[in-house]
C-alpha cells in the first residue's frame, strides 16, 4: 500500500467518524455529553481539513500519488 493510499484511507475513515459523531450529537439528550460530541466533531473537522491540505501538497510534490 502506497503512502497516498494510506493517507486517503485515513481521510475516508475520519469522514466516517465525523458522520458518526454528528449523529451522536444530534441524538444525545444530555447537554454535557452533547457538548463533548460537538467539540469532538469540530476537532475531527479540523483534522480532516489539515489532512486534505496535506494530500494536495503530496499530490503536487509527487504527481504519481494524485487521486483519480
């Protein structure tokens, strides 16, 4: 497995986690737990954005890793 495919696989996993956290935050009734889910959702969103930027840099530096 190439570096690019591992990074893309990680990105896909994080997007799945983000979706799950969103569902949990919507369904949660307790304010404290809901706040924790929403904070985790924001952190995950930031990580996804950072990773997407890293993928762009990787693709520019190493064209063979460019996604289809």
